[in-house]
């Protein structure tokens, strides 16, 4: 997870600092993307429910 968080932070820094993108939409997008990644990791890890 630390690698994903670091990659998101680096992407946000590049977008805002180098490319001049507005900071608020970039941070909102990075937060939403990270939450989606966490949710997907949880869904994949739990797998399909087995019927008994």
C-alpha cells in the first residue's frame, strides 16, 4: 500500500508542480482513485462467497 500511496503523491506533485494543474481537482481525483484502489483490493482479496 505504501507504494501506491507514494505513486499517487508523486503523480499529484508532477501534475500540480510541473504541469501547472489546479491543485484541488488533482487532490480530489487522487483521493478518489486511492479509495477505489483500496476498495478493489478488498473485493479481490475476499473473493466470491462460497455457498453452503
